[in-house]
C-alpha cells in the first residue's frame, strides 16, 4: 500500500472515530502531513492533521475539555498514526460558519 492510500485511510479512520463519538453537525479534516516532510513524526510515518468539529456534545465545556474529548475519541491513533493535530472544537450554539 502506498503512502497516499495510507494517509487517506487515516483521514477516514479519524472521521469515523469523531462521527461515532460526537455526531457532529460539521466536521472538516485536513491532512497537513506534506508540509511537514522531514519532521520527526513524518519520518516515522505519522501524520499532521487539522480538525474543525462542531457538535452539541461540546455544549457548556471549556475549550481544553473539548480538546481532551477529541484526543480520547481518537484513542490509540494518537500514538500510532498521528504525530501532530490542531483541533478547533466548537459547540453548536457558538459555532461561526
């Protein structure tokens, strides 16, 4: 399997984990790995991703708690597939589209 297919599979797995955990109103996942070639994580085959998720599950939560929930939902992927992740997690009521 080539690296491109593997990264697409990783984005699909991230999407699946987050959809199952949060039933998001909106979910955007960007694979930013190519812009980090040469970094330690990229050399190990791990990716760099940006996530923007809007869900009612985040209502009443502090941003740090929303981020922790996202990290928890990704589980072992945080150790095996993801080197770096940028998360914007918003509750439905405060989301700006």
